[in-house]
C-alpha cells in the first residue's frame, strides 16, 4: 500500500503543479507537504523516482482511486477520473461486445398455420438467443431465448411451439435445434443444439453476472437480431434496475402477466427478443424481451434479469416442464431506504417480512419473521423482496429451502420442504 500512496501523491502533485504553471508563490514540494507528505525535499524527489522504476508497474487507476477514498476523497470512480485525470475519452467496449458475440445466436423458427379449410401456409419468425451451456467434447450446447420467439398462437401444432427451429451463430451457418422446454409466464425457453461447431474455439458459453448487483447508470450492451438483419450490438445504460411491467399472456392474449424486468435505453427492435444484455465486461446481465411501442416514447426497452432467466432455465433443464416448488408464504416490504454503495452508486435496501404462512411453511415460518437470507443452491443475502422470489424460481417440489430470519430479535434458521 506504501507503493500506492507514493503514486497517488505523484498524480495529485502533477495535477496541482499543472494548475499553477507560471506562479512562483509555491513549489511542487510545498504542495506535496500540504497533501500529507512527510520528509525533506530530497526525500520527496526520491519518492517520485521509486525503486528502480518498478514501484508502480502493476498499479491501476482503480488502485489509486481506492487509495484516494482512504485519504478523504469524496465521490465515485467517474468523479475521480474527471477531477484528477482529465478523463473524457469515450470508453471502448469492443472487447465486451466480442465476448458477447461469441455466445450470441440468431433463433429462426418456422411454423405452419391454416389459411383456409383445405390449405395451410408456412411462415417464420426470428429472434436471438445466448449460448448458456456448452460441451466442447460432445459438440453440444443449450441456448436460452424468449418463449415468445419459439411460440405462435396460429401454429397448427398442439403445443404451438415451432416444429422447425434453427440457430445461426456468428459464423453464419444454420444449425438445427430442438425445443427442450419453456415457461410462458417468465418468457424463457431452452433449446438444445448438437454440432461440431461447438467443439471449435470460437463459441463460448455466457459468463453470467449477478443481476442483483446491477445499478442504474451502468453500461448495458444488447446483442440481438434486429429486424432479422443479423447479429448486431447496441449500447446504452441501465435506466431502472428492477421494476414490474404488465404484458399480454402469450398463451392467453385476453389475460396479462406481471413480469420483473430491468429497463434499458439501448436501441432494441423486433428481432432483439431473446438476445443477451451484457455489462462492460461482456458478462450476461439479462435477456432482452420487450420494448415500449408507443410512438410518443423513445428508448424504453426491457430485459429479464439474468438471475430470473437462468433460474427458470435451470428449472426447465431439471424438470423439462417448468415446475416451481411452493413454499407457502406471502411477503411484504416493512421498510425501504436508499443509500450509496462503496462505489458511490445509488441503491435501495428493503426489510422483507413474512405476511402470511400456509402449506409447506406452516409451523416453520411465522408471520412477522424478517427474512435475512435464503438458500437453495447458494445462500443469497436478502435486501430486496425480489431476492426471495427469484431464488425460489429454480426450486422444484421436494427441494429444501433454508431461510434465516429474525424472530423476536434473534436469528433463527428454518428449513422448508417445497410442495
């Protein structure tokens, strides 16, 4: 850390010195002393040189920023760059986009519908998807896309799912795919593909980021198949980290479903459905599924958070037909507060309580319990209501869910077997 302090001081000195060029009233050494340097002017000059010129070779700007925070700097990372580094260069996200393209595919579905009493007609619809899991040895992969990409209410098939599904990865070759299963309620479908392409070096499975950690303002890169014109990328930000929207039920248009999504301002068009939403490192944070179509609204699109999409996908891979375990509790938000995290980003923290208990949770959880964590495959600290709801999406009947709750001021661990 001593190395960090030395470099930080150098950066601040250089900036301050540049600000007073032409003024002889104070030296750079005096500025260093004012900024906390202790020692003679000769020692200060030696501190700038470092040991054999190697002191800062592994140092990053983020290291300097973290040291600045410890020394009293107030502001987020971008504030620091703008204030001290004169940083206004556009960020190059080409590496993140390349990573996303390696896991991106076009999803092409053909259907047949009745056009008269005696005739049928073929038609097609296209969207996008992401390579969720890949087996290089067998040359196979699972693809996540939207349910509405592979479903059509006019299809003559009993399930209304396309009987002829193909995927087209970035190399442009068309590969046959099969439908594994899906959920209309959560608009997620899983496909399976077997082809030697997946044994090659180029395709990779997505690296899934924790969408629970997404914050407003961070980079959002949408990769899809807009207007059926091939894979392409658009870039924007997360506008809202979590909200609920009402959409028509795919299988029952007269009804509606409520879906948790993230709102983005990246350009999204028909054909982007099912495509990945990536962060600035090229990690998956969501599956694009909708946009506001009102002609008075611009740049309002939506993506299913990766925590939801992958939990539903795992449930499908386990059960073929999506079947969520039932715990038997309803929740309520007892209180909510906003705060700045360690990076200076705005976040919300909620206190989540059990409002009612029935079924599997009877006699195990109690009304008024404050849920602090939930564990199925992994333990999730609960600071938002959707943390509990999302965690249970991958559960199946018979699974054990471990809750930690505060009850009468004491932490209690309770295990519920899903019905």
